[in-house]
């Protein structure tokens, strides 16, 4: 270890954000770059624990102590090699992962944990800047695989299978590949050039992308204008294996009085059209917050993404509602290390403005001439005396950001794959579905989860597919087997 007392010499320094009044004028990422000296000091805080809980907490099994030590000694090239050994897309996780590794950092027992996520991001960015990210190709096996869905699980699986020598085609119904990375995450958290440069690597490695392609159920259904249609069952005639990585994209609805009013949108519809505008594919979003009183129902990460988007569109005011009570500001005694600390977190979007209200459930949408003008809420805690008197909140635009309930059924129905009681795709320990030669991974199997889980499961699924096609595999074994508890 390069700096055994680094955690005594330096405190935790989180990355600074651009001033609110500046960043609200654009859609660029909010964080300021950090100096090499700062990153060496921050990485040097890692204690190189005998039992690295950060490693165990990471679904990818990232070698955190190893690349932290290398950064502290200014050996960025070796750090890049160790980072990419377990993670196909560290520039994504370094921006978007909630960092369960930091929650399990041993230093966090009585001090602030290492800034693991930021060190990871800086390594990834250095990798691209120095030209260390290059295509990795292999001799072709003559086997072909179709991957349905181009989110992080699908991309990770596709890249690993291509590196095993298989011909991989990724089918994506959207205009461009990336899934939620492109159309569900705002540019101020993930600029799309970051996605594109990694996609360029995959294409150079031999991965083929077929975008604007809908894998549908019935010959009687019609695809939208400009969208090619491929019958799901036909994929098994064209490919040796099919991997379903369609994600968990069916939004949780709020079926209460007034739900049919105009001016109520699902979060992903709102974020998608905003990103389409940013890409120049759409002139005006159908749900524009400019000059409006906005209410976001849902206090999670997706709600925060909507909040930052609302600010940049120029909303008159915005309120974010959360059904749960406000969590504590610090880790409670009933939430001990190394379990994930359930604490109140302030994202960059919350820092930019808006009102957060906790412990409220929406019971009715109010409208005038078929247009939403407000909603009524009650305390979420049952038995409250105030529960008989709903409170009204004005709203000209309501965004529903309450999570997702499972994968869309079209492809699942077409291939007749079994599902769990939660509606997700049922797979065995080898990521195989009930349909021969059809595999599945990511949120379509796990349900709504973290990007780091999606990448880990995509890698693990690739190992299983390669072994099924070839009888053995030389792909690196995943540290995350399928979790039987998910069945």
C-alpha cells in the first residue's frame, strides 16, 4: 500500500458543483473537474483493509483497494487496467451509481468513507483522455446472438459476447442505443457524448446495433411510423441465442380520481422527450414545464432527475412529494455499518430549488375543463386525525415518478417465457428462461434496480451464453451469480 496513513492526513472532499445560477443555464454536467493531487489524496485515504467490505458490497466486485492504491501512487494506467477488469462502463457507474461500496467502506465506521465513486470516475475519464480505451476483438466463432435492449445490461452482455468471438446484434426500439442511459437520464447527470464514445468502442469491436426496431408480439400489431418491426419468434430462426435485456420499464401508475386529466405525465415519458429535444430529434416536448406550477409525485432518483429537468425548462415553481417520512440526516443506531445508510440525501437538483414534502399520499387529481389544476393529499400515516381533511396543492403539470413494476410484456408473450410472481422474467442459475436458447438479465429479471447490478448481470449472463454455445468459456467469471431469492 502506498500511503498507509492517508486517511489520517486527509479528510473526505466531495467534488464541487458548478454554481446553481450558472448550471441552470445549460444542460452540461454539474460537477467541476478535480486535480490529480486531490484525487491522489482522496484515493490515498483507502486503508487497504484486510477484508475489503467495499469489494463485497459492489455487485461487480470492483477491486477498489487495488485501483485506489494505484491512483494514490499516480499509476493511472495500471489503475485503469484493474478497473476495467471488472467493469465494462466505469464512466457510467462513476456518475450514476449510488455507491453501495462507500456505504460499506470500513473507514465509514467512525469517519467519512473514501470517495470511491469519484475516484472510479476520474480513472475512467483518464482512460479515455489517454487513449487507453481501445477495441478488443477476438477470432469469430461463427455463432450469433441477438440482444434485445441496449441499456447497461444489454450493452455489457453484448460487449462480453463479442469479445468471446460471437456475432452480436443489439435490437433497440428507440432512435439510438443506450436505453435509459440515453433517454432516461438527463444530460446534466450524463452527457450523451459520454454514451456515444463507449458505443463507438462496441461498434469497433463488432457489435451491430439495429435501432428504431420494435420486437413485437403479433403479426396483427402495427409498429409506429418510422419503426421497423421484427417478430420475436423469428429471432430464434436467425440467431443461435437470444438475450432479453429489456429492462423494467412499465411505470407504476396512480389510479385515483382525475387520473385521466391532461397535464399528468409519467416520469420516463417526460424525461425521454426532454432528451429527444436535447438531441435535436424533437422541437418542443409535449410536457414542457416552462412557466408552470409543477408537482412531482415520487421522491427517489427518478423524481430528482425530473426536478433538475423542470428547473432547466424554467418552471414557475416545483414541489416534490414523497410518501415516506423524511429519513434522518445521519446513520441511525438501528442502521449500523456496513448496511446501506438510509439518510436524507440532497442531489444537485434539490440544491437548485423546489420544495420537498414528505409523508404525503396523493388521493385525488383536480381538474378544470379536462386539464389538471391541482391535487389533494393526505398524511401517509394511517389513523392520523388530519386524514379526514385533504390538503390541496396547485399544479399545472404533474409528473409521476413512483418507480416501475416490471418489463413490458410484448416480447415475453411472443417468446412465451415464464415469469415470476412479480412479473419479471424467470431464469435459472444459468440465466436461461423457460424457452430454449433464450436468456435474460438485468432489470427484466431483477426488477427495478441499480445500474451496477445491470452491468454485473449482463456480464454474468454473457458467461452463461458463451458456455451454452461453446461448451466452455474463457470470459472472466462474474462475482455475481443469479440470486435464487429473486425467483
